[in-house]
C-alpha cells in the first residue's frame, strides 16, 4: 500500500484517485502519522457487503436455550428505617 503525505495527496489528487482504482488502497499520512485510506468504490462495497447486519451478528452468538440460573433463596436482612 502506497503512502502519500497530505500535501502531496492534495496537489496530485487525480493521480491519487487513479492509483486507488488501479493499484488498490492508498494511505494518506498527516505529520508522519497514518490518517486515512482512499479505496475504490468496488473495494469499499465489497468491504461493506462482507459485514453482517446487526441482527445477523446478534443471532450468530452463543445459543442460550439451555441457560439456567440458580437463584439464592436468601431473603436478605431486615433493615430498620
């Protein structure tokens, strides 16, 4: 993955977009720290499609059909108010 400094990315934006479409994701750094990634629309959509919906995520968790709890019969203590 190529890394572009932010000033370079701003001045050569069209080239940055072409590189993202042809060569894959392009990293942009600000003050030497990786900040954002530019990706093509096809790659972005494939990443979105790979994520399950929130409902599917919750349903994929462990099954709790046989979940039993043991409740204490202790009634606590008497408190004078």
